[in-house]
C-alpha cells in the first residue's frame, strides 16, 4: 500500500468512527495503528511529521474511547491531521 493509499484509508476509517458506537470505533482505531506508524520508507520531513501527527491524534482518540472518556472533540483533530497527511502524499 502506498503512502497515499494509507493516508486515504486512515481518513476513511476515521470518518467511519463518527457513525459507530465507541466500542466499534475503538476497534477501527486499533486497526489503524500499524498504518500510521509508517513502513520505514523515507519521505520528506513534512510527510513524516504529518504521519506522526496523525499517529498521535489517533492514539489520543483511541485512549479516550478506551477509558470511556468523551472523545467527540478528539475525532475532528484526528481527521484534520489525516487530511493534512493525505494532502501531502495524495
């Protein structure tokens, strides 16, 4: 999967979490961790930074869901980070 395909998939999954219950959303997010960690292929600093920001936002969102804390405010931040990542590689 290319970097652009990964970013697109992550973005689609993040948008999907809006329509699911917290337990299902957490499952979706847990499935994204490997994608947002990257595959070790060198990219520009901007792409690496955008992917890392997406990783952190996804982790914060998942952590809140796991703890049963309000997560609705974290979803938009994760989506925004993924959109930036996608814009750099798409």
